[in-house]
C-alpha cells in the first residue's frame, strides 16, 4: 500500500501513531472540551460529542485563550489527552502547552491538512523529522 | 537559538536549577517558532487558575517552589491573573473545600517563587500599563491584545508555564509580536458604526476576531468616530482575542503604531466591511431563551467606572435572580469606600474580587447552583461558556440588570 507524507514547518514532541480525528474547525482546551468526560463539548464545534482521548487531532487553527498551556499537562496526568495535535496553524499557547505536557505537535503545511487527512485514518506523526504519514 | 554568555550560564545551571529549567522550556518553544534569540522583558503576568492547573499543575508548581530559598525567586516583576475563587464568596459559587485547598496550595507555591498575587486580568488599568515598544511576557489574551494594540507594547500570548519561565529568566524567545515585521496589518476592516455599549464593542470585536481568523492575523480597523474609552477597548480586544485568538490590532489614526495607515499596512490589503447588522446578528445568535438563572458581569474584571455605572442601575431595584459583578483586588477597596459595593448589594447583587467567572470551575458552579441560562454584557464570556454547559446570552448592562430584577431578558 502506498504511503502519503505531509511535511510541517513546526514540530515538537514524541513520535506517535493512532487514529485521526479530523475537522475544519478550531481548538481550545478550555472552550471546546469537557476534560472530565474526554469529549468535545462546545455545541457549535464540528466534533461536538466525540471523544478526543488517544486520537490524533487534525484541526485548522488555535482558538481562544491561554488555559491550554496548562490543560494539556493536566489532561496527560489523567491519561485523558489527545495523542497529538496537528493543525494548519497554532498560536504560542498550544506550543507552550505541548512543550510542558510533552504532547506531539505539528503545524504549518503546504496544503490544508484538514482536507488532506481523512477522518478516522490511521496516521503516524513524527515531529523529529517533521511529518505526518497516512498509513 | 543564539544565546549570549549570561544565557549560556543559565542553561548550564550556574544560576540555579529553576532558571535552567525555565530556559530549557523557552528554547523548546522558541525553536518551534524559529526564534533566533531571546529578548529581555520587563514584567510577566501569569494565568494560573487551578481549574486549568489541576492537581498535576499545582504539584508541578510545588516542585518548583521546593527549591532552596535564595534560588527560586523571579527576577522581574511577575504578577498573576485572576484566581479560581473569591474565598469570601465561595459558598455563593457552590465551590468545594477541595477546590479552595488547591487554590491555597497554588498561592503558597507562587508566593515562594516571589510572584506578586495581584489576581487581575486588567493590570493595564490597575497595576502598570506597559509603554510603547516595552517587551513583556503577559498571559491572559485580553491583557496581551490591550498591551500590544492600545499601549504599543510587545508581547505574545504567554501561557502560565511560559510567563513563569520569563519571570525566572527575565527574557522570552524573540518571535511573533516581538518582531516589527509581525506587527504589520494583514487585513483591513472598514466599520460602518461606532458602538456605544460595552456589549456592542465586545460583539464587534467578536465579529472581527472570527473574520481575521487566527493568531498571526493583524486587523487594521478604520471608520470609528472619536476616541474609544479604555473600558470599550477592553471589551473590544478581549472579545477579538477570544473569538479569533487575535493578539494585536491597529485602529487607523488612533492606536500608537497606526498614526498613518501606511505606517502599518500595505494599501493593497483586502478590505472587509463589517456592518451594524453583522454585530447585531452575533448578539442575537446568543439570545436563545427569554428567562435567566443568573446575571454575571465579568471577563474582563470590571473597572471602577463600570462598577459605578452598575451601582447607578441598581439603585432602587430588587433582584429576583443572583447578580454577580467581578472586579480586581485593586478596584474592590475603592468600590467599597466610594459606596458602589453597598449600592449593588442593596439590590441583592454580589461584588466578587480577584477571580473571573469562567476561570472558577464554571461547569461545577453550574451544576452546584443550577445556573444554565446566563445573561452578561461580556462577549468574551458568552463565547467561552457554551463549552461549559451554559446557555449564555449577550445583552447591555441595562438589560442584564433588568433581567436580574424580572428573571426575563428582553429581546432587542
């Protein structure tokens, strides 16, 4: 089977592999998530009601405030955390949160990554080499 | 990232383990964004409510605070965003002793690190506004966008761990809005009216935030009549930052870097028109019910002038549903002394201090108190609270006070 690779300009964190949860929508841990149940809870979010736990989130851009800088670390301590965050663009807060929580993150692609990755696809994220691969 | 001699010593641990750990974090973030070096900062502002921190975050702070005395203090003025409670009003909010214990532990850790517990998201009104070109490490998006746009200072969004790191090292990675080229306008917005109400300013900020779309966008806004007041730009910026993650805007002819449009934007930028109808549509989209369980004025914390306006609206009224007004610990004593607090309380309202509603376990408050239908004049607050299970509604301060009396929010 052929493999498709998408390269990111910004990357950090460990290499991970898992199912992609994809939407052309934004991301903020405070605004969008029920961090107790591990689901998207903002009614207007395109992933409302879906579990993010253990998923490689593929979204458009960072939204909202600064709380995500703490919340990724907090969610990871309870194992209720996305496996990786892959976005067309991020703000400093997501990067700072990924750095504290040691969560894999990629951002900045030549294509719209939310259109390139099918929802539910098995993907590998390799920040050291700066790419996402469809398996 | 290029480090000078002092920074290399910090990284080698010669200044202690805390600055070393802080610099390692900053290098990780700086490398991610391609920062070439670090820039000295004069002040830091830390967002660290315990709902965000959780047990894990508080333990992390306590680990830092356990460092030997004399090796653990911040090296520049470092202050805090609102806490997760007003201890004096915790019963009103239905908060548990576990929440309060976590808050006390976080405060104790911060104090050991030399952080000043100002507990405010309006430090540009109450502590010390930054000056033009002053490099800072501010947390709270509302603080950053006001500092960058209205004051002409230079800051990125610095989340709690990064703002604390800046406090410990006295510097931050030089990327984003520390760079002059990043501060140029990317989109022109032409407005057809100048709002008068705070909710109107917030709603306009929300429309522009959605339109601009992401952190790296810099809207240049034209068409306002007169000079906006600080509270108006407070709501405008906080909402724009909330809806769009925007950290900097320019008002042509008004804000410090935008004396002339050509100073901050290419004339061939795309122009988007934002109309009064766009703003009203955003407000109406949140008006999903006619009854309210609670009225909240918060996000950002209220200035003394806002509390004065609120006190005037409360005179001679009697509330049938809870009404909460949240301010900073710097403003509250003046509100008490001048008599605003007493006038609000005489109507049955509550003045809380040092917290912000959405940073105070909003989901648990809703469940404990049965508050779901919430009226506010803060566009930022309505944008946040949907994810916490509320049905937030945006209206003027006058309409919100009326709703606190009658329990019904009149459609406008």
